[in-house]
């Protein structure tokens, strides 16, 4: 079998696929890319047994159909430095050798039997379908991923929860200390359904999805999801289990409202945070009138820091503690000019919202407070 393909197109696709492959695999064949040439199209697949990603490239000068596997590391290293040029694969499946030639040379690599490559899990006929724009899905995954947990005892918290209701699609992530809830008001279904997308396929989507393009089609059942986008498709095993009732932890009445410049608060937190205690990372927020004061202290090393900034505040004077690194993460995952911080009292969760909600969305982030010694 012989076929020719663009070097830059091949390198780009293989780089995307390589993110699926683990450094250590239960099956040696999972360290390979699967090549499947059918009718002038090259279909490429990579898998770690739980996640399978597929993409395709148009080929030229193809003389036959066929399938084979080839080591991901060797091939990636060989093609990543090429300028745009045709690369020709000549596969001898009797000797199991691929000869790969280009403008100024050639190299050869062993190939393996494609029949040994594991098949992707199928999606049941009763699967639910969600159609969502590429940009909208990318935006919501990017905004939520940082809030997922790394908890062996509660695996359901280790992914992003997609909750399809009659009124909206909610995209939720939480580690028990912070929570992100995105409502997409244009997507809803009379038949409620939900799934938990693990962190690895969510990270793959974050890197793969562009800001433009058509819709992403997500089909899912109780165990698996197939996510089809412009560049290919991702089939992944879902996290099984019941996600906690996220709405029950979101306070409905936080009467004290603080509006502040997001980038100004972010810069102030970054200056103050190095002076906080390393184990707690506690930052005290004291707000009164039109002033927000940030305080950090680490008496073990005789370090303290204070910074004041102007704000717009309606409410009672209050001191409340938050984990500095987590609050910085929250501010980093907004792209608005100002944020609104809604507070009830120092022992209840604070809500962080954008001053202007994205079109047809309702975005909210929650931070649990930390105990402060007055």
C-alpha cells in the first residue's frame, strides 16, 4: 500500500491525537497511532482504552485501502520538523515495515497489525443528543475545568457535570471549596438528562476546540459519550454516579454586594498572596464604605501585607476570609471588566458574578469562606 499526505497536516493531526496517549499503557498497541486508509481519506485514531480520538486527512496518490499501527513517539519526532511538503508512506505488510520518504530523504519504522487495536465503545440507540456551538462549548469547558476536584473518594467530583433541563443546559464543576455553574439558556430539553465528563477528555476538548466553526454534537448514554466536532470525534467513558445537588449549596439571598475592577483586584491579590501563610493561603477581605482592604499575614516568618482599593459596596461592614490562590483562579476565569461579589456573612459562601453576563448565559462562581481570627 502506498499513499502521499501533506507533512504539516499530518504533523498537526498527530500532535492533537498524541495528547490522548498515556506514557504507560496496559496494552503495548495503545502506544501506537492507528492508520486506516479508505478511498483517498486517511483516518487516524489514538486511544488510552477509556478515551478514543479520531480525525481524518485527505491523501493523494493512494493505490490501495488498508490499516496498520505505528509507534506514536518515533513518528511524531520524525515529522514535526518538516516544512510543508508531500510525505509518501510505502507499507509492506509482509515484512511489517513502513518506508516514509520526503524531499531529501527517507526513514523506515516497524508497523503492527491493526486488528490488535481495541475498538471504541458504542453508544446505545436510546442516547440523548446535545448540539452546541464550538465556541460556546470551548468557553464553558475552559471556564469550568479549574474547579474540578482530584478526589479518589468522590470520583463524581473529578469531572464536569452537564445537566440538561427543560429550561437550560447547566455546565457545573466543583471541588467542594469552589464551584462554577454556567447556564446556557438557549439549550434545553423536555426530557432531562445528565452526564459527568472526566477531566482528561475535557482537557482534550479545551485544546482541540477553536473559537469558530460549526456545532459540536454530543451523544451520550449512561456509560459513554461521543463528541463530534469539525476536526474529528472523541469517544470517552463517562464517570458513573450521582452528582451532588449543586443548586442546594448556592445561597439565594446574599444582600451585601461589592462591585470591583477585576484586573485591579487580581493584581492586588497577586501582590498580597506571597505574604499569606503557606498552609492556609488565607487572605482577609475587609469591606466598608467604598474601600476594600486585603490583608495577608504569616506570623511564623514575621510577614504581613495590606493593600486597599476603591470599590462600590452596598451592605454592612464585613471581614471575610478566602483562600487567595482559589480566588485568583476564579478571577482568571472571567473575561469581564468588573466582577460582583455577593456576601451574606463571614461564615457563608460568597458568590462571584460578572458585571455583565455573556449573551444567553448565566455564569456564577462560588467560594467557601475560611475562618478568620478577629
